[in-house]
């Protein structure tokens, strides 16, 4: 019974979000999110040939550089897009004046967030497929060493992003703001998690901090299975670490969410 109720809640949330977005689709918002990844790939292509003469330094061992950059830039902007949807679900309800109704509804919070995120994932994937046009136009070929590893890495990245978004969403409604918290997280993820450059280039303390974020291990799996020439078996420890960290972040976020909701109600009323 509980599983059926959770499924109905998630499905209804995803359907409601689809209906709302379909009637007023924010094209400029979508373009503004996808465009940075396209520009990053294009500028990386220009710098690689105009400055690097088509070669990388001896310390880069991650496979074809442009393929590595294309995968990382796309994954980073996808992460940003997913956080913009998932973490802001509750504060959007707060801004619309419907948070109170949501809090007293019998629906569970986790199914609601999962339904919202399911729509966010599908819509974001559709948007980021346009980057394939940019990659193809630049003549960048992305090797796939392990299709299963790439799928596992993508799923691990989605899971990690959702797990962090739950706690971030609670922080947003408790503080009553979104921009400072979300942009701080974007900067930390982009700098530490190895999206567009290897973490080995960072100082040791920064690498230790990066290992505490579930997206780091997820990106190791994604990069390794695509441009790194590694199999899913090779990447299994990093995949397991990403899922374990994601579980920890999710449990911590769900544990702190009731307190954040109570704080949000106090601030409102």
C-alpha cells in the first residue's frame, strides 16, 4: 500500500510539472543553461588547437582531451540543470504560496521530490541532446570503452545530484533564499569534482574534500568508462563509493528536512 501511494505521488508530481511546463516552457532559461556547455566545448576546441597545437601535457592521462572536455562540460551543466530543478522544488512552492498546503498533504516528501526530479531528468536529457550537434560540428569523437559503465556512471551522477539536492532544498526554504547557496554549490562542484580537468591537478587538501562529494566518484566512473578505457569491473569500487556517499547525503537531507520545513513555516507566519 505504501509503495503504491508513493508511486502515485511521484507520478502525479511529474505529470503536474509536465503540464505546467508545457503551457509556459522557459525556452530562454533552457538555452541559458545549455549554452555554457556549448561555449566551453567550443572554446576548449579552439584553445586545444590554437594554443596547445593539438597536444596535451605529459601529465594528462585521461584519453582524448576534447572528448574528456565534452563529456565533463555536458555532465557539469546537466548537474547544474538538475539542481536548478530538484533543489528548488520546495522553495518554488514557498514562493508560490503553496508550501503550507504541501506540508499538510498526506503525500510523502521523498516521492514528491522523486517525481519532480524524474521530470527534471527527462527534460534535461532532451535539452542536452542538442549538444551532440555542437560536438559533431567540431569533429569531436567520444569513445565508449564500456557502455554499461557509462550507463552506470550516468545513473550514479543523477543519484548523487538528487541526494545533494534534498539537503540543499531544505537549506533554501529554511534560509528563504536560493541564489547564494546554489551558486556556491555550483562553484564547489565545478572546481573539485573533476568534470573538465583531472582532480590530480588540485592540491591534496582539495582532493580530499572532493572525495567527500558523491558526484566526484560518479564522474570518475563516467570519464573512465568513456575516455579512460576502463571497464565496469575496474570502476566498480568508485561506483560503490558514489552510491554509498549518495545514500549518506540523502539520509542526512531527509533527516534535516522536517526541521527546515518547520523553520520555513515560522518565517512565513
